[in-house]
C-alpha cells in the first residue's frame, strides 16, 4: 500500500508519541520536559501540515481519514495523562491549594476532554454509516489549538520550577489556557452535535 505525504506525516505523528513519552520520563536527560514539549509541538504541527497538504493537493484518502483522528487523539490524550503524573505541572503551590486538589481539578478537566473526544468519535461513526458529511467546527479547531498550547507551556514549566517567577508565570498562563481549552471542549462538543443533529434522527 503506497502512502502519500499527508499519510506519512500522520504516521510520523504516531511514531513521535512513544518518543515524546519516553523523553518526559527520562530524568537523566537535561531539561527533558522542555525537550518533550518540543517533540509534542512538532507532532502537533504535523496535524496542521498533513491536513493542509491533503486539502490543497487533493490527497485525502480513506487511510488518512482513519489514521488522522487516531493520531490526534492519541497524542493529546497521552500528553494529558502523563502530565497528571507530575504535580509540578499543575502548580499547586502557585495557586495556594494542596497537591491533591490540583490533581483532582486537572484530572476532571482531562476527563471532560477525553469524554468529549469519545462522544464525537462515536457521533462521526454513526454519521459515516449513514453517509453524512459533517461540517468542520471552528470552535473545535480553537479547542485543539488552545489544548496544544497549554500542554506545551505546562511541559516547559516543569523544568523551570527552580526559577520561581518564570515557573509561576508559565503555570498561570498554562492553566488559564487549559481551563479555556476545557470550556471550548464542552462548547464545541455541544455545538457539533446540535449543528449535525440529523445524525441522531432515526429514518422512518
């Protein structure tokens, strides 16, 4: 099976996930979290790039339609899950709350994001079976962008914990953007379903 450039970029994104994860946990690497942020940013950029190339040069394929959403969700889900393992990324001390409270709040946001993705995936499966074409959701794109930005900022913040001012600023910015991303996740999910509610209408 011959793969075109967009599909190769998608495959690269999938292959970068274990590399990103490994670097995150290898403390022997200096500034490993900053490096992992760079790998994540590169992987996230391939998402924009493969979609742009596929649309511009009419290289959309069934393989791409299958792999692309899997790669996107796997990348973001992996990043959010491993961030939960490092309380430094949640800035409990910055916000004056306990580590347990910070982890709980962050975990709830992660759960909301992942539940939304599962629901929309199921929604798209139903639409595909009914041969319905769903319009792109601009709010969803904004959600993806803000989530990616928040993840990169929080990853970088972990390695700057010894630099109080820089760490505090990054945590504030990262968490605020992450909360915005969570809100956009809810809004985009509801908006997506409402705009395409005919998918859930039974045929007589």
